[in-house]
């Protein structure tokens, strides 16, 4: 009699453990990706620098405004207004240097230029 009742309980416990293990795995993967980016020396360097927003704005006009609009309000590329509310600094840097969303090209700015650009992107 007891066996009938105990079985589903044991099964349920097993599923809970599997769910916990999967959740831990997902967390570990997310942290892994995050730390592999944070430990990228280029990104670390950029994050440690103080950006100059005016220089960043000039860099934006030359390299980015053609696609994203001179007011960063979008053209071929999407509007970048309030972009820092949706994307972290690391993801913004990654977007500029990775070239993984064509037609946006892969840029290789010097770290100071990237820091300046970042300070502009954070205040548009
Ligand atoms: C040749 C056109 C082009 C140029 C030049 C360009 N971009 Fe883009 N950019 C795009 C397109 C198209 C997308 C959308 C890509 C996608 O998500 O598929 C994009 C996406 C982005 C995004 C992500 C937007 C979002 O909502 O997630 C950011 C940030 C960005 N660009 C910044 C820049 C910066 C900074 C520069 C200059 C250094 C630049 N882009 C130059 C075309 C361009």
C-alpha cells in the first residue's frame, strides 16, 4: 500500500534534482560566458579608461552616423537612442568589435577611442 504512494514522490524528487542540476548548469554557462568576456584584455582595458564624450561623438559621426543617423536615431542601422538601457557596456563593446551582425562591419578602434565611443553611446 505504501509503495503505491511512495513511488510518485520518489520520481518527483528525482525530477527536482534534475531540474536543480540543469539550473546550476545554465547559471555556470552564463557565468562562464560573462567572465570570458570580462577577462578579455581589450574589454578590460576599455572599461578601465575614462571616456571623452565629445571625442566619442566625433568618432561616431565619422564611423557610425552613416548607418545609425547623425542623431543616432536610425537609418540603415537601428536607432541607438537609449541603447545603454538595453545593452551593458560589455555588450556594446562586443557589438562594435565583433562584426557578428552584418552588414555592420567589425571595427578595431584603439582602446581610448572605444572608451570615448562608449561614453557617447551611454548618453544618447
Ligand atoms: C554599414 C552600416 C553600419 C555601420 C557603419 C555601423 N552599424 Fe551598427 N548596426 C548596423 C546594423 C544593420 C545593425 C543591426 C544588426 C542586427 O542586430 O542584426 C547595427 C546594430 C548596432 C548596435 C546594436 C543595436 C541594438 O539595438 O541592439 C549597436 C550598439 C551599434 N550598431 C553600434 C554601432 C557603432 C558604435 C558604430 C560605429 C563604430 C556602428 N554601429 C556602425 C549597421 C551599421
